[in-house]
C-alpha cells in the first residue's frame, strides 16, 4: 500500500520555479513562436487580408505551392549514430563569399505593404545573421537604401527584364555601383501568373480604402497606423503606380526575352550572375553552357505556372549532371530548417527563403525577421546533429530518402 505524507516546503521549492513574466507583448508573442507556421498564424492575425494573401497565396488553384511543400514533408532522413556532434558548423561559401547559414533572404516585391519596415528589416536582420539579402526589382526600398542598411554584408539584386531594356540596365548599373555582388535574373515571368486571391481581394498598390478593406482593418489598427503615418508605399526602383498588381506586372514583363538577352546581361554585369526560375534539367544545362555562375531551381513560389515542376524533385538530377559546374540554389516550399538540410543533402549548394522571412516580418517587423532566422538556424543545427553530421559538407544524398507520391506515368512517345 502506498504511504502518503504532506510535502514539506523544502520538497516543493524545486518544483515552484516561476518564470519571470515578459511584459513586452510583441516580444512575448514572438518568443512563443516555435516554428515558421507559428509566425504565419501570427502574421495572419496582424495583417489585412489583401496584404497577407498576396504573401501567402500562389497561382490559380495553388497546386504548385502545395506540392512543393508536400515534397519536403515526404522526406525520410537516414541518421548516423554515435558521432561527436557537440560542435556544428553551419557556414559555407556561396558565389564567392561566406554565409554563416545555408540560406539567404529571397527577393520579394511589395515588401513594405506587408509591414512598414519592409526591406530595411530584412537587410539589417540578414546583416546581423551574416547571410545574403536579395532586393527585388519590385522592392519598396531603393538599391542605395539597402546598401546603407547592410553596408558590410552581402547584397544581391534580382532583375526582371522589362520591355524597356534601358530602364532594366539602369537598375543593373545602380546595383553594381552600390556594391551588390550577385545579380539574380528571374526568367519565369513572361507574363504574370493568375493569382486569384489578389484578384478576389482587389489588391491594388497602394491598398485601396474600400468598405471591405476598412472592415478588414478594424481589428488591425496597428497595421493601418503604420501604413498611414510612414512614407507612402512606392517602388523605390520604379515610378509610382496606381492600379492592380497584375496590371503593373503585365506592363513590365517582357514575353520576348530569350537566352540572347541573358548573354547580353551577362556581358554587362561585373559580379556573379545567377538565373532564377529554372524548372527543367534541359534549361539548367543551357544556362550553365552560357557561362552563368549559378542557377536557382524555383517555380516562383508557385506564383506563376500552376502544376509546375517541384524544385526539390528536380534537384537530384541537376546536382548529378551539373553539380560540379555551377552553384545550385533551391527556392520554393521551404518552411523549416529540416527542409533546408534535406535540400543540401540532395545536392543544393544554398537555399533561399521567401515566405518564411515574410511571415516573420508581418508577425513583428525586424524582431520578427530575427525570430524567423533564429527558428531556422536552430532547426538546421538540431537536424544536423540528429543526422550525425557537423558541417554542411558532410551532408550527402545517403542522408535523405524522397518518398515520392506523384510518380510520372511513362510518356506515350
């Protein structure tokens, strides 16, 4: 029979460790976020629907995005045991420079619409973390302002080739003059994808004050306060625009761009040149044969062609055929540090995070971006330790099994 007694104060003392309360609501909210999905939920509560959906959504039925994320979920890791993993090195060299972590911040447009600190938050957080920051042609901070925010760090510039070639190359010249070391030429946007959430929300730049948006703003006064009391939203690299996002993109993107244009750009850019938006092994080979320094396997976050190839599934073939000839970067679908480790093991040299960073930005500005980077860093380090590796270079395809749900049927030809 169990003998019972009243506990003494000495017995209770070790069990009564009260945590000091965090009085700062924003810090408390971010500290409670343990995953990128947690940041996404906070971002959704704090951001008007049109701005959140622009970030969160994809093209048409959003199948490409769902499949890209599912591909990472369908990973089985193969760990090695009894290794000394007390010290883990997450740094690597990419495109001629060092990154403290195996991921950088991807180029994103309309960033200050999501949260007023925008690219300023992303660039300064990247500088603090020692990782590259990419500025989009559609960014809401100027090339020069990003350089000022990240003067000693690595800045990359993403270029959309416009119908007006002179305007495109004027941006390239400004980026070179500002010391940006890498140019990402995005090639998967001959026209804008059908982003149905944006059309249903009537998403315009700047956001329109309709009865619907006013009603949506009522529970989010802080967003509108920031929006209305800071510099008016504009594209710092472009002229001001009043209209829908789709209308803006259709006036800019050039459906006549070819490999000849890519070669022309390469001849004028003094730094590293990377082609972003590669979706087939054939096009990866052509880009490498042209002499580019790297390729980004990406379907634009599922925002262009729905049912596009899954970058993570394409990765092993590209790495096997071209891994010794070029830098391979993976983008699209990354929501955790485990996703990043899986990509590196399967042959990627580096990865880019887009939505993951933006969820942090919307959840809490610069501290939210810091939190997103911290979450991913901790997940990368923990996954590496559990796999039994201590550096990025030790990761190999043997560490990952891709469990394929969608197996292509044999071609009729």
